[in-house]
């Protein structure tokens, strides 16, 4: 693998970890289930960054999808996420 590819991988990996920390901190501060849009509205990440991290955090066993539904800004239904106990 080329050196530039390795450097790019490490910089992205660090950003992903940072984004996950921001998402979890935002959720803990809110103390309630939230949609990806609601999380993004409360932190420095945009909706797309948050939504990508949610499936990763679920796979990591940190969050879980609830059966609660809310409307996003677009008017579409979205499930709420919560910190896994």
C-alpha cells in the first residue's frame, strides 16, 4: 500500500473515533432517545456524519435503535436511538 494511502487511512480512522465520541457525549447529555437529526442539531457534526456513525456504534454495542419514531426536518419519519445499558 502506498504511503499516502496509509496516511489517509489513519487520518480518517482518527476522525471516525472522534465523531463517535461526540455522538455519545451528545446523547449522554440529552438523557433521552434521539434521532440522528436531533443529535446533529445538538453537536458540531452534520446529519450525514451522525447517521454514518450510528450503525457503527450499534455494531460496537454502544447504542440501540428504539421503536420510537420522530419526524426529521425533511418531514420523514426516523427512529430514535438510545445509549445501550
